C-alpha cells in the first residue's frame, strides 16, 4: 500500500444523492476486482470506498452523500460536495473481499452503493468467459434511488447466457419491471440450489442475516464471501 494524492476530475450525479466520482491518480495503475481506496481526511483517520474500476490513471468510485443530520457520516458530504480539481490524500490499494477463481455459479446480493465491489467482480468474472453464471440482485428503497440500469442491460446483451440480474425496490411498487421485494427475498431454497458461491456487500446487520439464512439453506460458510460497510 502507498499514500498518494488524487484529484477529483469529474463528478456525475446518478441520483439525487449518489455520485460517480472520477479521481485522477499520479500514474497509470492496474487493479484487482476487489480493491478499495482509503481516504485520509483531516478529522477522520480514514474512510474506505471500493473502486468501481480503474481506467488507466483514473479511478472511478460511486459514493452516496448522506444528509447533514447524519453528522457521523460527514466524510461523504466532504467527498460528494468537492469541486473538480480538489485534491485528497488516499491509501491504495487494499483488499480482502476476494472473487474466487473457479467456474462455480455465483450469486451477488447488494443495495445502493454497496453495489460497487459486486459490479466490479461480476465484470471481471464475465471477461474470463469461463462459462459460469453470474446473477446480481440489486435493490434500493425507492425507484428514484435506482441507478446503473443501462449498464446492467448492456452486460446482459454482451453475456446473455452468463449474466442475469434482478432489480428490486422495497418501498415502491413497480409492477411492470421492478418488483416490490427485499433483496433477501431471493434467498430461497430453489434459488440457492443453482449457485455454489454467494457474494454479499451490505451493512453488518444485513450480512449477518444473510449468513444465517444461507446456513438454514445448508450453504457452508466457505461458500459465502462478504464485505461489511457501516
């Protein structure tokens, strides 16, 4: 790992409070599909965010801006309210959420900006074209919070036999395409039977719930991989 200065080059709003942030790195960098940045901020020891991808010397992250009332998440306000060409100090790379190198069918569960490492892993796996199936279950509370639908559709076009996805909202009712479900509703005996590995990125409490549910469905701990972000 090393400390470096990164510069915010571009900020793209995805929803009213979620931004795709492009940071220019000091040099061209390669990455693995599970690495993350830790920003070193003046009043916070460090805050980590998974990288969506690296494009030569540009790191792409997706970060949610929390409200001012969520004062203990103030780092998100600092990062999302930054202007182009603002500089930040960051540590890179680090990782411990690993995509396993095998040909097992894999199921990915996540909501909101917890999508980032899952999306990265799915793309990396699909590029290898090893024949396994990747299914993403991605959820948000309201339809206005949904993002990256076009990217999911493009992946489906590129890999029609290997990539599947379900979009769900928990507090809206969109009958025509997106079901009013919780992501965890997909952990049924029938669905689980089609997969050998499970990747979860979520809040600690929800990951623990998923682990308990998968245990009930006879999924071994060695087949469940997760990243907890509070």
